[in-house]
């Protein structure tokens, strides 16, 4: 088991390495440079420019710079923002918190509504099933940016229940301002998770081992819990992991729409300003979060299914 | 004469308007073992499932199924659960019938846990039954998962799980078909031993006539959703009455000597949906008369034997010899 | 005819017959196909279909309600919403088409190669796809757009690369299954070249799955590109595009959400139609 974990973590590191290289190269290849953004339309004398470039370490060639950066990261130093001169870690901390709160909130919604409705459809065939299936099918086609617009229009402008812009103050205010974004973000994923849950649960309900349990007089809640849910869970957990992991990147759309100040917005502005270190760090964080969430999902599956445990060993 | 433990009376089952059972009647007395024999499509598994109330959702059942006098077909909820607790069912494929995510021990003790019984006692009982079923290191097996056990071992576990509750009636759907021959014999012998000890009746569904003859007191032969013949096992095997039964027995290649040609029953087995109102076997029967495809024969009884055949009388008094066409044996 | 040749003829024969049977789409799929056809036709014939010039604004007529002149009213600068929707269909559909085609053009040959050769080739290709898989599509797109400049072209290329692992893996599993079928070995034994076998036979049998899943990929690409346009990174305002139209915050805040709602509805309906159609095409084949 530890062997498996180590192997996965190693894979994660390699992925991060490659991803960071890809990101580094892409930003490097992009036209323009940070000092151009800094100076704007009134560039100072060439000597001053040269000094700034040296100060910002933009002089060395790309490979050297990459290795330098890599070395720093491994010791915990994410570098300094070229634009604000803040340590990058500090620069991204706040936005990272916003994004992760948003993803967590959306994730909870997905679990409750996605898994919940999928189970409902599976356990109550007939009209309930048909209704739930219709709703979830439409949900899988409702992108976050469309949902955002609709939600703002109805719940902000018309009803005034939620703010349409900015992050509120205090826990209550935060929760309120994150609600519409979380809902918008959660819609497609909820639809997909509901579909998988329904299919998986239905398959289990029809399985012979459920019949064995029924024959032994096991019924009701115990039957559903021990024999349907437990067995139906693995594919649902896997899809959940995949979807929530995808939310980390997908959050950029709602962050922009609702002006939340999360990682996505920061990424876009940093990219436009050629703030390499910040872009690197955000990319790293996003890829790491993506991989870790998928790993977590796989570990949960192993917890539930002894065959998966055996296969991994 | 005491009432039989299981009484099936003109049971019909239709699934989505397709007939599967067209009036099945049979009885199983307490502690008796009955073999339900037939080829695929005969409806034998469906009969078993009707008793267990495990019919598919779109199935509509008619007729009567009584266990210890209680009508089973209309039961719901708690009454149904109580009915099932008096039964035990063993399925053909243990891999799909036993939940793969629970350990063997957890599986065996589930019933006890659900009813709040004494777990320690149940555990001891479980281990004891596993040992009786020929599983030597029973304690170790309790902690293992189904995928770690071979098919034969897992089937023994399933049978153990059923017998340990001491049901009145054991329903077995081809329990050993998926096992190799030596394991089959062993598992059946052990099951028989335990069964006799606890006085459990058995309704065994199989396509293997020899197996039924070896294990059961009585054999019931099904074809096309109906019962064609029912007789004590020894009698049926040596002196079958129904042309179909004769065909089944005659077409088995013998183990003792070589044959150049074996008798065959021409055609392929039909299900209830493919047969009309007359005798389901009429289309393939070597001694069929026009009346056979027109009307369903009545049941002729002679002693402990019951036959549904228009020509039963002729066969019984010896005036008709059922001749089967011969076919070249393929070497 | 040799036994082998007969086997090949019979298996490929049945596949062709199966293709003919596939034209039996359900009613839902026909509705979807109908809707998509309307949208595509409207996009192609936009200059004739749209009642007005999508870029012609009349500030005095901003946020006008629906009328005979402007079926869906006007936006903040007086432009006809309906016309913008019609013209918007062009970029909204062209982009995803390019993404999917590119992803298929790159991914399918890689998948076929990997399935055919196996061994190290397969290992390398699978690892590369895995790494690409680990980088979320939107992130890749944002970075690429930053590198190569904003605009539909760079966004489409970036998305194609991001979708490569998705399409590639799909094609790979299908190709591997196909590779192991007896008729492929029969063809090999007969001496046909690898390229010929793959293109004429394997690819043809893979086609329904690819078309079906390609349809789903198209839907996701539509969403992602519209999202990028929403963010201002692909199609840019004031150009008409569904993503751009949905991003009109001012319209919503000022209580005139019709344009946004209409564009959003078109996106949802198009995506739904693609899902329905795609699953029918791919599902019909998976007997």
C-alpha cells in the first residue's frame, strides 16, 4: 500500500516537473517581457532597463533560469512577483484560499445534489426517475458561465438575495457571496455525477449479490447501505474526484464573472503582465491540486473495494 | 398424510406478456429432496425464483405457491422477509452472488448482526459449518475476501451461509454447475450430509439428470414451461415413461462402452413462448399423434409416478416402445 | 476462396450491413439532428438569415424590448440581438470544429500507431497522453493564449492540444480492442501492409465510436471556447459570439438579460443536441 502511494507521488512529481517546464517555456516564448509591461509607454534609459533586467534576473538564459527556479521551489521559495515585488507565496495565498473555498463549496453541492439525485432516481424508478434524469441531462449541458449569467439575473438583480460581485466580509458575507458562484460551478458536474450514480446504483440493485442479501432477509436501509451504496461507490467516487479536480481550473470562469479575486483571475492578469513567477506558481498549484484530488479519489476507492487494494499492491 | 412443505399449484409466470411458465405443479415434502430437471428454456430456474419471490420486475405470476400452508405469491414487507428466512437459496455463480466488498466472516454473520443475535455464538456456528463443508482453515477464511477464494471454496461458503440458518427448504439453482467434477461431488455430498442432519428439504434445479438421480429422492422433469413427468428418482432413471424423459436418458453417451451411433431427440429445446396450447414436446416427439399438438394432455398417475402425455397409457402398459432416431457419433 | 479470405469478407461484410442499420436513430436523436442542422444552416447563411448587421449599433435605441423590427430587442449599444446570435453561431461552431478535427488528426494516428506497435511505442505515447491529461484544459488554453496572443486561432489550437489525451485515449482503447480481433490478424497473414489495414479496415470500424465521441468532444470544446471568449481570451468583444454575448454583464445588471439568456439557451440546446446525437451514434455501435 505504501509502495503504491510512493509510486503515485513519484508520478505526481514527474507530472509537476513536466508541467512546470511546459509552463515555463510557454511564458518564455510569449512575445513581450515584464519590463515592457512595467515601463509601459515611457521606457527609461537603456542603462536603467539593463539594471532592472539584471535585478529581476531576466538576463540569464532560459535553462539556467528554469533550474534556478526549480531549485528555489524545492526549498520552498516560490520566488518574487516581478510586478508587485511581493513574495509569490504571499501573492497567491489570498486568491488560493478563495479558489479553494469555492471549490470546496461547489464540491459539497455536487456530492449532495449529484449523488443524492442519482440515488433517488435509482431507488425510485418510474416517474421520479424520469424527472430526475431529464433534469440532470439538461444540467450536463449548462456551462458555468451561462449559469452565472442566469443566476445573477434572477437571484441578484431581480431578487437581491445574493451579491453579484466581490467577496463579502466575514464568514457569513463570504458564504453568501460564494453561493451563486458555487452553484454555477457545480451544475455540470452534478449532472454528470448524478448520471454515474444512477447507473451504478441500478446495476447494483439488479445484481445477484443483492438478491442473496434479500433472500437472507436483509432489507430496507441496511440493504441499501451495505450492498448497494458500498458496491456502487467506486465509479461514483472516481468521477467525483475527476470533476472536483477539474473545478480548480474551471473556477476561473466564475471567479471572473463574480469578481471574487481567486487564482484564476490572478492567473489571467499575471499572464497578461508577463509576471512569470506568479504564473509558474499558480500553474504548479493547479496541476498539483488536480493530481492530488484524483489520488484522493483513488485512495477512497481502495478503502471501499478490497479488490482495488489487492490490484494496487 | 401431512401437507407438503412446498406446494406449487398451476403456477404461471409471464414476463412482459411472454409466457415463461404455463401451469407448473409440484410438491416437496418436509425433509424430501426433489430434483427439478430440464434443458435451457424449460422454466426450471424461474420456478425456483417464484418460490423465493425473486422474479424480475415485469413478471406477472398466477396460480399458487404455498410454503407450510402459507400462500407466498402475494406476500409483502415483513411477511415476505419472514417467509424468506425460512428458505435458503444457493445460486449458480458464487462470484456474482456473494458481495465482493465484504469479508467472508462479515457475509456469514450479516444475518445475525441484522437481527441483533449473539455475535460470538453466530461466529462459532459459522466456523463450525465451514469446517463441516470441508474448509479446513475456516478461521483464516473468515477474514478473507471472496476474490481470494476459488470458485469451489466460495460456493461452499455460500452453501454454509444458507445451511447455518437451518432453513426448512433449500432452493438450489445449479449450485455445482460452475465447479469441476470432483469438487461437484464433494460439495454435493457434504451438502447432503448437512441437509439430512437438519431435516432441510431440497429443491434442486439442474440440467444434469445423473446428478439429480444421485442426490434426489424424486425427480420432476420440465419442458417448455410445464412439468412433463414426476417420479421417484430410481424409478425415473430406470423406467421413464414420458417420451422426452426417455429421450434425455437414452441420449446420454455411456461411460462404459463405445457407441457408433447415439439416439438423439431431434431439434432444439423450446421455451414456453415457442410452444402452443398442446403438449410442448409435440413438435419433437417421435411418437406424437395429431391430438398431441392440439390439446394439453391430462396428468396420468401410476403409483408415485405422474406423467403428462397422451400416450402415457400406451407406454405404461408396454404396448408402445419409444424409438429415437439415431445419429452418427462424432469422434 | 480460401477460408481466411472468406472470414475477412464475412466480417467486413457484416460491419457494412451494421452501418446501414445504424441509420435507425431514435426520435430524440432526430430532433437533435434537426436542431443542429438549423443552427448550422443559420450560421452558414447568416448574411441572408440575419435581419440586421450585427455590428450596426444605434445608441439611441439601446436596450430596446423585442419588437417586429428587433425580434429579441437590442443590446447596450443598440445592436440587434437576434442578428448577433445568428452571426455568433459562426465562431461558436467553427472553433469547436477546428478543435475536434485537429485533436482527431493528431490523436487518431497516434492511437493507431500505439495500438499497432505496442511495446515501447505504446508506452511512450501513453505516458505523453497521461502527462497532458494531468494539465487541465482551461489552464493550458490560458497559457497558450498568453503565449501566442488572444484570438480564436490560438485558443482553438491550445484546446486541441488539451483535448488530445481525451480523444487519444478513447481512440487507443478502441484501437487496441480492434487490433486483437481475428480479422485483423487474418489480413496481416494475407500480407497486407500495416498502413493499409489500419486505414481501410481498423479506422472504418472505429469510425462510429469516434464520430459519436467526437460529437461529445465538440460539445465540450464549444463550452470551453465560449468560456474563453467569455473571459475575453478567444473571440473578443465587440465581435458577435455566443460566449461574448453571455459575458455582457452590463445588460444583466441593468435588467435586460434577454441577449444573455438567448445566447446561453442556444449554447445549452446545442450542447444537449450534440450529447444526444453523439451517444446514439456511438451507442448504436456498441452492441
